[in-house]
C-alpha cells in the first residue's frame, strides 16, 4: 500500500484535490432512452469529465481519466494509459459460463477523495490504496441494484427459480459471484482477502487498540460484511462510533464548489497539452530515484520501542520523525523486530517503559530475554540482572535495584556487554 500527501489547506482557496472518488473507476454513459452503459455509481463524475473535455469510447469498461487540481487552480485532465491498468477478468471454478458474462474489475482500490485531519492541518489531497475484500466487488459492485445489478442474470444462468424470494435465489447467486471474484483474483495472483479473514483481523486490531488505548471507534454498519453477517465474529461485537484525531474525513465533491478561473462553469475546458501522464510518471520516477540515492548515503537508524499504554510508541515515532532529517530512520515494536539483525545495526535507539514491579512491557519481554541469553553466551555466567526467573517467567532486576526504569537498565547493560558502543550517557531523571 502507498499514500501520497499533497500540501495542506491554507485559506480554503488553494486546495490540492484529486477530483476522482477513486483513482481508477469505470465510466458510465446515459443513452437517449435512459439506459446506462458502465458503472452507474460514476455517472455524475463521467459527465463532469466530459464537460472538462474528456471523450470516452462509450463502452462499459472505459477507465475514467485523472482530474487533478493544484493550488486551487482549474483542474487538469489526464488519460491513464490502458497498459497501466491491471484488470482481473472473472471466471468461476465450477461454472464455465461465468466467463462469458464478460465481467471484470480493476485490481487496485485507491481512495482519492478523503481528507486527512492531522495536527490542526487539513490535507485535502491524500490518495492512498489498499487491497480488496471480495464482497466489495462480488456483492456490492456486481450485485447491488444501483450498480451492475448482475444478481438475477447469475441466478438465471444457475437455473434458479427467480419468481419468488422464497427460493433464496438472490443469496445463492451473490455467494457464487463472490466465489468467482476470489477464484479470479487468486488465479491472477492479485492480492485479495475474504470477509471471514478480514472480520477476524479487525477483531484482533480492536483487541490491540483496547489494550493500548482503552478503546477503538468503529461503525458497525461499515465493518460487518454485506453477506454472511451473523456467521462473522464482527456481527456479534458491540461497537461505538466516535471521532478521534488524526482522522480521515469525507469532503464535498470539488466540482460542486469550484469556481473556474479560465472558463465559465459548464463550458468545455481546453485540455492542456504541455505534459502527458507518461511524462509526469517519468518525473515522479526520477524524483523517487534521487530520493533513494540520497537515503542510501544516510546512516541507517533503527528505533525500537516497548510499551504497555502506547506512550513509548508515541515518543518513538516522534523521535523517528526528528532523526529522519539526517538519518534513514525506521521505528519498530520490539516484538516485531528480529534480534539477529542487531549485529548489523549502525545506530540503535531504544524507547521503553518499565511496567509493574520492574518488569518489561509485554511486547518487550522476548527481546529482553534474547539479550539476556546473548549475555550469558558471552560471559558464561548468569550475572545480575538475571535473564529469566524460572518461577515467574519474567525478566528480573538485580538485587536491591530500584523498580524505576529497570527495564531500560537491563537493556543497557546487556547491549554494553555484547559489544555495543554506547552514546554519551544521559543522566537518569529523578523519580517522581
């Protein structure tokens, strides 16, 4: 996944906006008889693109152009070369006729209309991508009545009785649509997840947030998948929807509020020919290459944290942002760090708390034990502080040692004894 963050809002008149709701979407054309060709969800935006001078081919799978607005200026329209769009053509493991339906979908979901509210700043242009959950395509995009509305077509192909709801033909058809999506993406080696795995993953995330921050805001309507609701664990999970910052926020569509500077609203705007999408892509690639070379010359710095409440994690991330000005810095939780990389580290910074009776935070225990084992391998003894108390299973402090910042001292001694060179010492803060 990736995110691009454009400059923040200043006075509300110089915004950087991506007008597309998503970077990749299919156009929709309204015919004289009222029939729609394409994805009905994008009818309005297709008409906006046409007013800006874009002309599609009128097909069901036309990719909409990028409409980009910089510094509050009028938007520019850029065609996306077809060879850059990865599409997955749908087939079914059990129904050969499914491929004949001609269904396809783009592989990359990239949201581009949301604002990031962070630190008192509003970033209005922050396109980012993830990966699909199969129900987003199979249940919603393909089977919603206000989208492609393929449910009845699939049911009839399956030979189901669609004359009455009592046959549950809709349920059977939508399940097979999702089976086709999962099968097709996996066959094409494109990342996708199923709604059961996603539900379990979210509950794990919710558990971690509850442990670290005492809560996790969630909208039940958005979290519960559109099919198989009650057989997923999130269906039975009580959720509270409340607002925290930093946050992602919806914005009003820019074409509803933008005042054109060089052309009257509704008049077709001449398309700029100065730069093509390909040229812009080359410039971005060149800039990324220069940045990569610059980072390669910097000293690498690894920042490890262990925390029970999340405060040490917060400080570690602040420290990382500071060090990024001069170092190639990254921040990791101790439980996610492979200690075998220690001997290759050039600069290692540790941010940790001491929990309870001089114990390490839970996510730092294994790292601490590794250091103690390494220390014993070097010294051949079990000098204090002991690596492990076999009765309690906890890292313990040296006899008579204060509980205060005990785990910090444990790590410091272990790294010193294992040959690491310590930076100039910082005096211990007085106990509060």
